[in-house]
C-alpha cells in the first residue's frame, strides 16, 4: 500500500511495529506468517523469512489493494507448507501504551 493509504498512517505503523515485536519473540520460527488485527475486521498479514528478515507486509484486509510482486512470489513458495498455530496474542492497555 502507498504511504498515503491506511498502512502508511500511524495506525498501520503501529500494526507493523507489533508484528516485528512478536516476530522477535518467535525468532526460532521461520518462515513466520502472522496476522495483526486492528479494528472492525481490519488486518495486515506479515511475513518474516529469508527473503524478508525485517518483515514484509504480505497481505491486507483491503481486498482492493493490489499485491506486490514480492508478495505473490512469497505466497507461491508457501503453498503446501506445513503450519503451526502459535496462539492468539492480545496486548493489555498497559502494553499498548499510547497506541490507541
């Protein structure tokens, strides 16, 4: 998504920071794909792996947003991969700080 679209705004950056924070907690799990949910069904899917150690926004709830070529390539490689559910993480208000 472009910088002037939602992902480029403060809320989108908060979602990306949260993805990076939890990717660090699961540093032994690569490739790692995670969804970060914000509000009203809005989410971003992030990928952490060899091609994107710092993370890559793979997908978004915005079904009108075109996928980047890198995203399509990563999704193609992930087809058929085994997965493991690592659980759901909900931050407390204290953990969230001023993000709301």
